[in-house]
C-alpha cells in the first residue's frame, strides 16, 4: 500500500494505481494486464508468496513484471522474493526516491509493431457496431478477432471489446458491471496509445475515463440518469 504522494506520482507518470491484498483481488487486477506489479514483501499482513506463484504459473500473466520491495537490510527476504519468482527486489526507499527510473526499467509494454498494420476486417466490423451502439453484437464480433490473434496486440482488441461491454451494462442500468469492466479495459488500452492500427486509442481511453467519472458521480442509484451523449465514437484513420 502506498501513500497519496506515491499514487499521485504514478498518475503523473501516466499510470493508474490499483491495489490488491488477496489472491482473488490480485487475479482480478492481473486481468487488466498491468504494466508492473509493485509488491510489498515486507508487509507482515500480506500473504504475498501465493500471489507471486499464481502470477508466474499462469502462462497468460508471466509477462507481467513483479518488482518486490522491502527493508534493504533483510537479505533473507530478498532471497525469498527472488526464489518465489519476483523479477527484482529493491529497498523500500527506492520506491519513493527512484520511482520513475524503476518504472522505465521494469514496466512491461507490448510489441507495437502490429500497430503499423491495418486492422482486421472483423475488428473494423466490431468498431462499426460499437459506433452504432450495438454493444452486444460488438462483443461477439470483436471476441472472434481476439481469439484469432495470438500476438499481444490482442489486448487492444480486448480493451475495445470491454469498453463496449461496459456500455452494454450502462444500457441495462448495471452500474457495478459497467464499473468492473471499465477497470479492466482502461489499462489494456493504455498500452497502445495514442494510435494503433489507425485507431484513435487515446481518444477512446479519454472517453472511458470520462464515462467512469460520470458513473462515480451518479452512483448506483442514479445510473438511469447517465448522459447518452457520453457514449463515444471510435475514430479510425484508413
């Protein structure tokens, strides 16, 4: 857990901090494909070794770096963290004093070479459905493109798909569902901005953040007052 100052610095660096203290919560966060996990192995209340084991033994999460931190004098703790599967161990003071350089060194980012390609027709078709607010149909279409794509660019497809699912929940007045799926979608999209495959990713990400803030302001009881003008249009340059 970090103080407000570290959270603010992470956001200033373009990251959205999220927290987990249990394996189910950690698994939920991994589904957002985080750029980096900062793990407080010095916490007496955090059962962190099962978390590392879960992340490193699930093939779909092994690429996510885990940077452990704790007391710099505790060499046994350092060895435990590295043996468990953490990618590196740093002193707690480094998290506060060298955060930007640590993120530059350890944060994961996908291969963006496919961003130079044209989007597959199935993805374009799904985006057209998204823009028509046919969010259920959009999910079915883009999921097929996601299944067919083995490269990390599939995370972009999934991020677009999940924004559509969140808006489907909004249409059905499901506040909790919309908030939950948006939280998974936004970290995925953030890997591919500002544009990828001609898609205005940063525009969609900005829209998703505005939608999330609007939902927070409304709360679960007032979701029927959601402003449909906030439903975004995904722009694609062809």
